[in-house]
């Protein structure tokens, strides 16, 4: 995996990230993309981490927060390896976070 420094943050991030909009997916909009369960998300995250992709895009607007909840469950215990990136959604909760959050 190719890694790059993210701006002036000093974070070394992979050139590819994984969008978790399909995690949960019981909302009509996101359900059309997919509806990955926790078990399926665990497998997807493992595949990403094995390939060196450790940057995951999520937001509280993805399936009304299910994406964040499922991602949190899947990376529990792997926080040194995984870096969630919170998308700029419309809610104040997401805007407060902003940017990249390194879990290590």
C-alpha cells in the first residue's frame, strides 16, 4: 500500500480508504448501497487491514449513526491499526469532530 502524509497533520495515511456507508444500511438511502452486518463488517475491515488500508470513512449521517457504531465494534482492539475519518456531515456532532481521527 502506498502511504502519504496528510497535509501538515503529520499523519501517514494510505492512498486508498474504505467508505463505511454500507455498514448498517437499514435506512432507505444507504440500504440501496448495501447493509453490512457487524459480522460482514468485521471481515471487510480485516481484509482492508491485511491489505494495508487502515483509513475508514464514516459519518453519523450514514444509516443514522449505524456506520459509526458498527465500525467502532469492528476496530475495537485494533485501534493502533485503524484510523477512522469522519466525513463532514450536516450534524453538529460530525462537524465538531472534523478531519481525521487517529485511533492510536
